[in-house]
């Protein structure tokens, strides 16, 4: 009788221990698969009510959702947000006129530049590799005013020893056009060079103002139709569209002006959505291929161009409307948005094998503007509008579609510009 009682207690104890064991390890397993490696994301968010609104720059930990407000003394920010290469500081734009830097812990908030208000103000910021200096461009007025606007290049020592210096200003735009240059300024990936278009030719110079060089010579009609000069990540080449719009081809040229080359050579190529995106290793370019005659951009595919061979392949094989695409840092996948603005899908596609993965089948996506891969290529941060309520939220998801996590809270009215700490 005592033996039977002992056996029953033993079995009950073992059962309880087994349940605890299974619960503990299943929770551990879930935490590993549902959320990727804990990292820090910077983003801007607007908070407040109908009477008072405030924009703030936050950092947030993806594992705990704890956040830090880096700009409690500022009220209005802008979407330009760039980490220093060493991950210690952030540069950002405030009020469409000013540039600041701040340490990752929120200390040493420093204003580097204060500009006058202008129409259609637009900044581009690049850190130099030493994480001590930034170069930035500012565009003003040209596309919205009868009088010429300006394209300006600046360099700034963020340590404060040399301050911010205007390198050069060019006139741009106006009606009728009276310009020094006929494009925006395009900074190289390392921040050491800048390129632009003047008199239908491409020029470049060093960002310290030296070495002005004409790269092309009477090469044709540079009608960009919203395209740009696309520097390769290694800063050795520039890719661009060339030809009579819309029958344009993808060209590349070395940063020293050598080896101008037509990469596509496709007489049927018509450019209505002209984005070009270099692979991280600077060997391939992803681009939207429009079906001939598809002016509405609803019969596109994403193509992959091998820049050394000059050959293109169709990645998606699913004609539709594509937007907001981004290479993974390891170069193995491209993330992109498909569908109309109010009914979008979020996919990744493998470069080899073209495997397509729907990352957010459980969400009704609308107005996705920002995609940002984590440095280890395992997660993607993105923003999306709510179809009800008008808010925009920030999410993170693993590259296989698991671990979808909402990073914003009820106080955030809108969120934008996610940027992973290097």
C-alpha cells in the first residue's frame, strides 16, 4: 500500500517536473525564433494631441522595447537620419533647416548647421569613414520656384574643432531654366566625392572642393525622369539612365571617367519607374523593368543586372506594381513592396532561386515608405500606415516572416526613418 502511494507521488512529481521542463525550454525556443538578435533601432516619431505635437528621435531595443528619447529639447524633426559608421552618434535634420549630431546615449546634442527656410528643402548626409566628419548637400527652391534655387555642398567636423564649411553653391532650376547644374548633388558612399549633371554631361569632384572632373563627353541626352546618379557602394562607379525618355538604357562609368558602358542594350526598355539599386558588393544592380507601354507602372518586374557581364534576369516573374526595394547587407535577398498604395504586400526574394516569401500576411499594409535591414541581414524594420485612425507604425520582422513585432506604442501618432545601429 505504501509502495503504491509512493509510486503515485513519484509519477505526479515527474509529470510536474516534465511540464516545467517543457515549458521552460519551449519558451526559450520561442524567444529565439520569434525575435532575432537584440539590436538597437533609431527612428523618429510624432507624439501629442490635436493642440500640441512634438517630434522626437528615439532609440529602441528590439528585445525589450525599451526606448530612449535623444532629443527632448527639440520639437520638430525631419526624416533624414544617419548613424556614424562606428555606431556611436546620429546625424539628423531638424525643422528642414538645421543639422544636429547626438551621442547614442542622448548626450552632447550639438547643432552643426542652421540654414534659412526655403521651398522644397532637402538634405542628404553622409559620414566619412572616420566617424568624425560629415558631408551634406542641401537643395532649395529649384523645382518649385520661377527663380533659380540652389544646390549646396557642405563639410562639417563634428568634433567642433573646425566647424561647418560651405564648399560650393550652384544655381539650379527656375522658369525658364537658368542653372549652373541640371540635377541634384549625389554623394559617393564614402562621402569623399560628389557627382552632378551639367550641360548634359556628368561631372564629379572631391567633397573638399578639389578635383573637378568632366566624366562624359557629349554622351547624349540625360533626361532622368526622376532617376539619379547612383554611386556603387565601393565608390568606384556611377550607374544612370541615358537616352531619349522613355527609351533609356542603364549605363555605368568609372569615377575617373573611364569605361562608359551600356549595360542593358535593350531596344524595348522603357523607363517610367527608374529606380536603380546596387548590390552591397557592387557587382549587380536591381531595377524595375516596365512592360513596354505600361505608363501606369502596374506591369513591372524586378530585374537583376550583372554589371560585369551586361546580362539581366527577371527575378519576380509576377508583373505588378513594385516599390521601396532594398538589398540585404549579405547580398542574398531583396526586400520589396508590391501592390497599390492602399493594399500592399511585403516580400523578400532570394537572388539565387528566386524564392518568394510573404513576410506579413497577417497585416493589411498601406503606405509603406521605409525598409531597413539589420546589419546581420536577419531582420527588417519597416513603417506602415493604419487603414483606420491615420497612424503609422514601426515594425520589425525576421527575414523568414517570423517574429513580427510592433515597436511603436499608443503615444506614437506616426513613425518613420528606422535606422539600425551599425
